[in-house]
């Protein structure tokens, strides 16, 4: 353990954000307790508290990098559990406003893994709970904060056992409380109960919905491409994503913006898939074995709570992950931003450990976190605000940036070097400032940038690439 900052830290929520937060806290607190509403499964099974887990997830390259630093050998653990390696952009068949995008030779891109959210959670959870001093209090819900000094600081968490008619509320004393409970966080209410002003909120809602199907994946179907993405854009508000996951399965999601919600019965789902660019998804899944009922999901709003602006910030209380900034999940940023937030917390804790105090940590961390999520927030909401039916008002920066970012994506579709730079930014390896380097600006402002024509589908579940897509390596 590094320099201790306290004896006991409590984390609300045992999903990805809470788990990574707990792992960071083990370096500075003697004990870490995770408070989780659900009973946690012993393997990679779905649990009710993560309703979006049935839909596609992506651990982007930066997220994979941070997890590799936290947990020795975790990439191989994912693969041993059945996850599939995906190299971006080589293994990605993606269509956007500029056409089918450049893919490039193997070995030149960014490697990540494709798996169900349940498997990713399980592998991470297994590592975290093996650490000394970490425990989990399952089937308990957090109901409020404890403060002994008039809300100047937090001294514990009030919890209640779920499913018990006789269990009362009890208090967990803590030197630090971190809310990582997700977009349904009650932290705003908890602060109001303490008499503290709640944070302002920014909400951008594209009125987007999912319908997700799980199909049997045939042998050899990963030989050409491994992930299919059709991005919705103004004038074409429908899209899709199909990813391979463990157990020889495809997870295939169709999505519509502006209230164009896809159906969840098979015939309607296939008709919706047929309407997408090139018919690639429809060709891939038509006739394939459907393994589970098709499920919908509509909780797609981007929500940012401005804890960094609170005029009165209680000490020893932090808000992290989707509890602070929740993204439209269609952009696959959530898990990687959770890893970035945990990495930000690690830096902050090391700084305050050198000082030997946590005084000022809460305000410092929330401001650092706001800076961390700024770029992915702008990228996600910038895309969503392009749709006429989106609820929410764009800021001046968003209005100014949208035309340039559209040109950047068009340049990326045309090929290198723009394609590789955009991928590094999308995977959060490079900061968004890389999109304004001179070479990138020249590529974005060069007229005539566009992707290829649609690919010609092949027989079976795996259509061939666009004609220009992947030169010989």
C-alpha cells in the first residue's frame, strides 16, 4: 500500500466504474467496501442492475491500456474467457456520412477486445475482489450520506438491506464515500438532504432507441471483418452495430434517432435491418439462428452533472463514472471513460497522499474529472446535436466545431493518415487536440474527401469488404 489516506473507503456500485474505483482506493485505504444492490453472479451472467449489459459494448484501446496497468495479464484473461481481439480500423466495416470507411493493413491499427458486458464485468470483478482489504456488501442499497459537521464533510453512508421487510437503515462509517452507482445515482437527492445545493445538469437527448438480437456465429465468419457499424447521420437517422462475443455469438443492434425506434419482433427487426446501408446487416443475419428474445433499450440521453461547479463541496465525497457523466451508449465510450476517471482519481490520490491530507480532494477531483470527460462529451453530444429531433441546446463551442468535425470524419473515411489519427482520438489514446494539428487540418479542408461505395455482400454471415478497404499487408 502507498501512503495511507484513511482506514475505510466505501464505493456505491459494483459495476465497471465502482470496481475500478475500488481498485484505485486499495492503494490508499486499509479497507474498501463495495455496496451493491444486486446479488453478484459467480460468472459472466447478466444481472438486473446493468440493464444495458444485453446490448453491445466496446472496451476502447485506452480503456484496455488502463486495465492492463491495473491488473497484470488481464488482456489474456479476457481472451481465455472467450473474448475476441478486434483491430481498429482493419477489422471494422464502418459506414458513415462519407461512405464506407478506410480499413488499412493488419498490424497498423489499435487492438482491443470484443465481449459481452457481463464477461468484462466478471473478469474485472474477479481481479478486484481478490485484492486484500476489498469486500462487497451485496443486496444493499445506499439511501443517504452521513455528516457530523453540518455537511462540511461526509463521514459515512446510510444503507438498507434489500428484500427484507424488517431490516432497518444502518450507517457505514467511512473516511471516503464514492458514488459510482450509474446514471440512476441518487447523489443529487443526498446532497439536498444534507442541505447542500445540488449540481446543475446538462442533458442532450437524441430520442434514440435500440433493438438488440443475439445470433449464432458460424465458423469462419471472422475471417474478413469482425465488427460492423453503420452510423446514423442527419437525413439517415438509422444505424446498426454488430460485434462478435464469446460463445460463438453475434450481438446485432439496430438503432434509430428522433423517435424512430426499431421494433423488437423478428420480422420488424429484419425489415429495419434491410433498410440500412448496403443491406449488409440484413445479409449477415437473415436466416441465422436467433438465440434470445430481441430486447429494446431507450435510455440514451447524455447527462452531465456539474459537480465541479458546486459552491459548497462536501469533503470526503466523490461522484464518478455515469453518476457524474452518462453518455449515449451508442458511441461505446462509457467503459473507457470509467477507466479514465479511475486513472484521474489515482493521480489525485497520489497528490494528496504526498500532502498527507484529503482536505480539498473532493473539489480538486471533480474539477479534474470534468476536464477528463470534456472531450468525449463534446464528441458524443456533437454527433447527437446534428439530428433535428434532439432535445437540448448546443453550446457555442459545439455549434462552431460541428462543421469542422464533419470534415474530419470525411477525411478519415478516405484513408491515412487521417484515418489513423481519428481512430487514436476515438479510442482516447490521443487527446482531441490532435485533430487540430496542421496535417489534420489540411486533410480536413481538402475538397473531395469521401469513402468508398457500398460493399458487395457475400454468401453467409460475412459480407466482403468495400473494394478499397484493406490492402495486402
